């Protein structure tokens, strides 16, 4: 598992969030499922 950091829109604010996923495409899929496809501001980057 890797940790990814991304910026998402939540309740009108842009916030940084971290998510654990196996790869980048899984991280994107999880973020889109959690926050919605239109609320992903910046693609995730791997931090560990």
C-alpha cells in the first residue's frame, strides 16, 4: 500500500487529503467515489 496526497473540493473548500491505495489509478478511483468526479482538484501524488 502506498499513501497518496490530493486536493479535493469538500463543502465549498479546497482541502488536501491523503488516501492509501495500491497504485495511482486506484487512488483516483477511490477519491472520485468518495468526493465525486467533479470535486477532484489536483491529481494525487505519491508521498510514501
